[in-house]
């Protein structure tokens, strides 16, 4: 098996614990479904949030849906002038037999414009 990376992003409608948890779980579920992820093969998940999202840790939302074994880390995204606000991003590392070209990254809703090269 090889170590592969999956990326994803989602906009969070408001800076509340509930909105951050809901968006995080939606994005994780999309990555799980599209890539047939199994938790035991996941090495780690890094969550970044734009500076305007600070009401909760996305990693806590992952633990609430059962993701307790992989390493989880939250950090703040760079504050680049003019960049999209209210965005939660994920970088997930996992072991799989799939080729990197088979990875199905998930940019939900408006965040699709962040990686329109993935169509």
C-alpha cells in the first residue's frame, strides 16, 4: 500500500460551534463516501480554518462521528488578502492501493472554485 493525500474544503455559514461541526462532518462524509475510506487506513487529518472561524475545533467534530484513531490537528489558514472567507480545509493522509490519480478530492459548494482544475 502507498500513502496518499486527499484534499477538501467547505464554506461554513457562520462562526458557531454547530456550523463548524456540521460543515466538518459533511466534508468528511463526502471524502469517506467518494473514496471508500476506512478509518484504520487513515494516518492523519489536518484541518485548517480561515481566521474568521474560531468557535470550535474541527477535530472535535471528527471525533463525534467516530474518527478517534487517526492523528487530528487543527490550525489557522494564512490570511491572504482577497481570499475566500469562512473556509474549512482538510488534508487527509491514508494508506491505500489506489493510485494518486484515483483520489477523489471534495471541494463542496462555493469552494469548488478553489480547485476548478479537478473537474
